[in-house]
C-alpha cells in the first residue's frame, strides 16, 4: 500500500526553498560573514574558517552505540 511520497514527505519542499542567510561578525577573527541562522546575543558566531578550528577532530567518526 502506498502512502504518498516515500522519500521524506515535506523535506523535498523544504530543500527547494532558498536558504536565508544572516550577516554576522566572527567571534574569533572579527571578519564579516554570513550564517544560515539568526545569531543569538551572547552566543559565539564563527566564519567558515574559524568554525572548522572549533570542531572536534573525530566528529562523527568515533560514535559508539
């Protein structure tokens, strides 16, 4: 029995919409950048380069269930 779209339902419609970006200042280097979320006061925002520096090296590769 088919229940309509089997590949995530409304997720495809969401992907078709243009993503909104917000201007921000990187908390590390002070460079102006754009991020895909609305920055919240009191929380750091990083440019692409600085964001990579703040990621754990084994992110997602050493998960144990």
